[in-house]
């Protein structure tokens, strides 16, 4: 793994004061985020209430109804996942309002890009 002053492998990346920061996601381990759900935190700015992560969902995973305090944006990178309304597949996008109750699961497994932003 190559590293330089603007690269890190231990995420999440904090906002840079100037320029760019690069995060080598292949070098980062998946972190458990519930049964059959995994995340790789990519970016976090606690002061602004912003978080970006990769989420991996194992086949057969299900999560009961819940809500987030933030706006939640989801882009499906691979596989498919579902909520109470529909199934999303690679290339699909969803955006949820703060407090929107929803379920989450995947029959075949999925990798998502998930972005949270406090309103």
C-alpha cells in the first residue's frame, strides 16, 4: 500500500483544511455494524453532522424498523437491498428524510455508499 502526506488507511477521513485527502479503502477492514451489516467509515465531520461510509450487507441480512436523525442518501454499488417499499439494485439511489422509519435487508448481499447529513 502506498501512502503519502495526503493519504490514509485508517479512516474515517476528516475534512482537509486545504487540498485533498485520499483514503485507501481496500486497506481498511470492514467493521461490524449489527448482525450481517458491515461498514467502512470514509468521512466524518461531527461538527457539521456529516458521515460517509461504505456498507456491506451479507446475504439474508435484515434489520428491523428504525430511523436516523440525519438525511440518509444511499447509492447501491453492487448487489441489491430492500426496504419496506421496494428493492434497489446496483445503480439505484434513495434519499430518506430525517426521522423516516424504514427497514433494511438484502437477499443476495449488497455494497452501498451511504451518506448522512444533519439537516
